[in-house]
């Protein structure tokens, strides 16, 4: 009789209890899904929750303009939660610009996009500075292999 009880105790602590904890965490995660969350479904589709239809259904946007309805239980994980909108904090008595009129730190999103385009342009131009067509742009793997292409 004692060995059977020991086996049950071992099964409880090694199999049953961890599975119950995992199910509880998954249920809490599902109940916390809100509009704007990036989620992955059981089938591997990643999308953004565009609408919570009811307690059992969600509407996911998987591509621009492509929306699908999924059951909430089919969501296997939350990839990213949206950050709350930052509150604008303007110091009293002036703007956050320096004496030269430039923005203090960070830059604007348009400036960040322009900087990213500069990097992409330099990468496309290559080391010799000559512009290459988009199809001829070398990838990281091509550079690692010494410029050899398949």
C-alpha cells in the first residue's frame, strides 16, 4: 500500500501540480488580453488584437487590412503588450529645446526614419560607394561567405 501512495505523491508533485499551475497562468493571460496586444495563436499566426468581440472571441489583424476572428482559447501567448501613451511633460517656463533651437534628445520619428534610410542607402551602396540595384544588395550571409552567391 505504501509504494502506491508514494507513486501517487511523486506523480502529483512532478506532473499534476505543475500542469495545474501552467493552466492557471494561461487562463490569467487569456483574461488579460486587450486591444493592441500582439499575440500568437496555436497555429503559429502572429497578429495584433484589433477588437475583443466577446469573452470567447477576438479579432486579430494579421496583415494590413486582413482581419480574422479567433477563439480566445486558441491564443497560445502574448508576444508584446502596447506601452501606455506617455504623458507629455513640458517643463514650466519654456520648451525643451536648447539654445541652438535643436531638440534636446532623441529626435523626432521622422528624423529616426531618415537616419534608418541613410544606413540602408549606405548598405546598398556597398564599400566602394557605388549604388547597386536592390536585387544585387549583399546580405550578411553573403558577406560572411566572402561575396559568393548561390
